[in-house]
């Protein structure tokens, strides 16, 4: 995977990404509730991409809520190749890593987003709490808090991206051994 072979898409809409294996334990309900409760003028400025393989139970749950038919929500229900996943992360403005329960595992999405410089909106739980303690995008688990973070991301896009990339540089520099160890544990 080489970044120089991927053209960054020029997107007027702020793109939020939830990727990987799509499960409720990754905060799917909370993310959707927070996103759909935003004011309509804010939603018009955004795009939510949900990408990754979903169980039939999740698909049915989303169909019942007519989420496949919401204009600003794009659903990619398939296993993603490494290149596809990296391209989605690279082209997103923000990535969600919003675990509801801590199972002691670290997310491969987090290490990819850090490497690609894509800011992460994260729940204040487990490894996230430690890694992102200085981030403006870490929040307690509630729809109201998450909605506020999403609005902040839209209204202060350039400033947040710059600050989060500076933070990522520090995280990579200070925690590279810890990140690699956690990544290794998660794939073991």
C-alpha cells in the first residue's frame, strides 16, 4: 500500500467513517443516533460511511430503520481489502472508534488512522482512554456528547485536523512500542 498511488478525494462534505467488522459493540447504534439527531443543516454538510462486513442481524436492524435509504449515509457491506480500507481511512475526515465495552483489545483501525493522519473520534474507554487522553475528540459514551463532538468536527474542521495530526505525531513518537504491542496482541 502506497499513499502516493492514492489520490486524496476533494470532498466538500465532511466525511465520517465507521469501518471494519460492523457490530453494535463498536457503537453503531450510538453513532447513528448521534448523527441522525444533528440539525438538518449540519447533516447536509456531512457524509457518514459505514464500511465492512455486517451480520444479517445488523443488516435487518438497519433496514428496519430505513438507513440504507438516507442520502448522507453510505453503506459498504463487504469484507474490505487492506487497500480499500486504507483508501477509505485516508479519504475520510474523521474515523469513529467508539467501543461501548472494553474487551482489552486494540483496534487495527486506530493504528491505520494514526499512520494515515486521520483524526479519530473515540470513546473514553480502555486503550482509547490512554492513547487519546489529550485529544479533543475523545468523549464519554452518550448520544448528546457524541453529537457535540461531531458538530465541533464540522465547525472547526481545519483546526481540529491540524491539532490531531500534531497529537498523532507525539503518540507515534512516544507510544510506538505500546501501539505495536497492542496491535500484535489484537491479531494474535
